[in-house]
C-alpha cells in the first residue's frame, strides 16, 4: 500500500466461529452493501484441522471477492467446546484487477489481538456489541468508497508492485516468498509453472497451519501474471523475440485460496471457465476426487520425518469398467529433463541470495500441527543428492543433442572439462537438425535483456535508481562470494543485514526470478508463433463448435526440441498443446508422438 495511506478496498468484515451444536457460523458482520451475501464463507475461514494450531492466516474467495482472515484458538472450560474456542475475523475485498488482501494482514492481526485481549482481561469469551467497536472503526477506515479504488487495484508492473519507493515493504506480500518457496519445491516447481501457464486446475493439499499453502497459491500465479494479464503499452507479449500472441483469457489464473468440500460446485464452474485456478485444502478426501483438478501438490510429504520434497501428482483419465468406477487416477511426477536449463538459472539466483533464509513460520513446509519443520535440514540435503544425480544424468543425456557445437561441452577456454555440465553456460545451441534455440545473452540468465526493450518495459523490471541488471551486477560483484559461503564461520547472514539491505536483496532476487520465468515464457511463445499460420491482430478466436474453422498444426519431435523441451516427455507434449489451446487462436496444436516419431528422435532420423 502507499506509504502512510490506508487501503480502502474492503467490502465486508465478519467474525466466524465454531458452535458446538450449530457448527461453523457467522456471528457478527458489517457490509458495505446490504445485498452482499456471506453465506458459506464460514467454511473457508474455519477449514478442517485448524483446531490443531493456536493461530493461522487463511486466504480465500467468496463469489469472486478475494478475502483473508486471522484465526485464533482460545482456551476455555465451557461445556461442549472441547477445551477451545475456534474463531476467525475476516475481510472481503471489492473486485479489482489485482486484489491485495495481504495489505491488511498486519492491521488485522493487531485488531484480533486487541479484541481477544480485552475479552480475556475481563474473563469472558462471548463478545457483546460494544466489543466490536474496534472492528467497526477498522471497517469504516478501510471500506470501499470509490468503485475504481483510485487506481489502487490496477496492475502497473512488477517494479511498481515490489520496488516503488512509495510502497510499504511487507513480508505479508506473497510474491516476496517466491524464492523461498522455490527452495522448498525444488526443480518440480517448473512442473507447477507449466500448469499455471497452461491454465490448468491446481490443488495444494496441506496440513495446518495453512498460511504457507495460501501464499504458495498466490506466488505460483504471480509466476505467469505478467504474460497472462498482458500490457496494452507493451510491443507484444514476446518482447525481443519479435512475435505477438494474445491468449483467449486476458485475466490471470484465478487464485481461489482455501477450499473445502462445500466448494465442489465452485471448482466445477471455475474449471469450465478456462481461466485455470489454484487452490489449497486440508480435506484429505480430495485425494480420492482427482477429476476435480489436473495437478495435485501434497505438502504433507515435506516433513522432517520424511526425507522428501512435496509430492506432485498428475490427474489422468482412466477407462472405467463400470458406471461407478473411477474416471481418473493420480500419477506421481517430479520434473522433466528439459527443465534442467531453466532450473539451473533459478538455482543460481537462489544461491546468490542463499544466506537470506526466511525464518517466518509461514514459509516452512507444512509439517504437521506444530508447523515447526525447517527446510534447511539434513533431510533436505539427502533429498537434494538424489535430485542432483537426476539433473546430472539429464545434463549428460541432453548433451547427446549438442554434437554440432564445440562450445557446448566446453568451459570458457574451450576445454572438455565441462562436458555434461548441468550449468549449460556459454554457447548452448542445443540443436537438433538446425533448430533454433537461445544462447546466453538472450535473457535466459534471469536478467533483463539489454537489447530487449519490449521485455524490459513490459515486465516492469527497470527502476528509477538504475536497471535491475546493473543492480544485480553490483550486488553480485560485491557480495556473491560472501553470500554463497554462508555455511562458513563469519559469513553474512540475514541477521547481519539491516532492514533496508534485506529489503533490497529480497526485491532484487524476487524480480530476477520473475524475469527469468517471463523471459522463458516469451521465448516459448515466440517459437509457438513461428509455427502458427498468420492471422489478423483483431481476428476473434473460434469457438469450439466451429470446428471447420480450426486449423491443425502438427509438431514433430525436432520441433519440440526447438522449444527447449523434451521430445520424449509426455508432459512437455501436453504443455505445448495447452499453449496452443490458449494462444493459438483458431489453430489447434498437436504434438506427434507415434512410435516412428519417437524412434526417429532417439536414433537421429528425420
């Protein structure tokens, strides 16, 4: 929010609690409009399992309105309450291009503590009408007064969003947690990225506390936010790659936040919209309902007692033997070998800022009721050994595609010492039959391309105090050695940094990661545009019913390689078809995966 100004975008405030005989209820509320409906919001704000933690933060949506609530568990000896009172004080925001409920988190926490402390001091648990006076003042100060929010709900680029001097820096902003969440997910984060860009349905299963999963929902959507919402001022979504593609949907992937079994109809309707969605849940029964989503991320496997990262599952259709048989099944997946190059660049950015480990409890992987599991621990190191072996194998295997580039296997002096290196630096044409790919210097290094004016402006990565590239160069030159040796005695740690230095590092790392994803997306869309037939800029997208107007483009395995994707990966094939559905207009993209095609790519024919 603007420094010194309170955001005025709240349309409702309410208090939900658990009643021993009535269940979850809304026992107090204020609304900007009498016609605003709060029915059912109590289930999202008090999801199952939350009774295991003392406090939490829950993000959710209600009829398209983004919301957030602060949960508290208070001890009581009342009959029927089982020793605790469960309640949440929440708000709902007016609809806007980019709602930001996290801007109210700090003040909402203070408000909740103030109300409950007053009740505790007087030895009562049930608030009366006078006890809600602080909440009324909070609502009056922050309720919506202008339909356009004075421009506060608009999108103005990542520089304005994260690095505007008039914006208050807050750890509540989910986007700032993106680097730490990538450390938690590892290379499998790129599987999530492909599903977000392909506008798939993504569900995250977690144990309480749920704030980390809610933050992951928003941070994952932010990875592709720039390319999905577009920018009327940019010269095409492909930036320096010279092609313009417009998606069917001009809105970002819908962030639903917490969902429960009462939201099944909502999930079905959101799935039909074609916008894609990301949600989280604590209801384990969703594991038995894979037809409601396309990708499941199980955060419960990322615990100190289980040496693994969060587990990813694809929902795949199956042929049912009977009318009541299952229609979908879950199939585990991690990452594809084609993800090696992009992940190496992301990992380099994370290592550059590796000393600044987030110590907030919300960023820890969900590890049970206490939520005290830490990502940096021996079990993580053991798991990374296995991942490193997979990535090294991928690097060696991908090396077989680079026979026409002497520098592909070389270090800076041209020796063979770097053969099979997973860093993939230098001249890396990764070509098969002369297909086109990027080299370093074309944006893959996660910094704005100095010659890519369109990308730099559209992604909002330039800053008034100097470009992101120059700021990253200065930081890398001055502190890279200290940051990457954080395990050594006397090295720089997050505690040694001032608040301004910590903010600068967090902003730069987050923006560099967002730029790396954005550049990779622009590149792949530019390659897709080269395979599509030309069409007018204002030509409408054909409806599914007008099949006669839809053209079909077939991609051979060597075409898949030109996208820097794996020709043998079924996920990469589906990913390209998803991009075709969203950005192909009247063209349908089909990846050829017959046995002749696969045989040809393996043995170098065709």
